[in-house]
């Protein structure tokens, strides 16, 4: 799942070259390993972090883009990938 979201960030980065602003709602499962999860974009470490609380599981996926990443977090069930001219971020759907 982390790889899927990371690839959506890369695709949004490529689309931003032509479109200027990008909004994508990737299809992701509502639960990971039967648990609710969060997705965090860690800009300083250029990685996507997928985590569950109980049990505590964290998966980190490197993200390489030409546009800057913005620190952002959202629930896995309500995921949107955005580029608004300032950077790529994850957040809640509209």
C-alpha cells in the first residue's frame, strides 16, 4: 500500500509539469492488516510513512520527486494526493 501511494505521488509530480495543480484520490484499502491506518508524508526525510496503532506497525517508503514534498498526514480511508504550486502533499478528500 505504501508503494502504491508513493507511486501516486510520483505520478502527481509528473502531471504537475503539465497541469500546474493536481488532485488525485488513489484507491487504497480501508484497513491494513485489519487495522485503521494513517499515512504521513515526511518531507525532510523524503519518505511516506504508513502506520497502525495497535499493533504498532510502521512502514517507510522512499519518495523521489522533482517538486518539494510538504509534511502532511491523513487517514488511510480518506486519502488525496495534491500538488498546489507549493509542493506535493497527502490529505483528506474534498
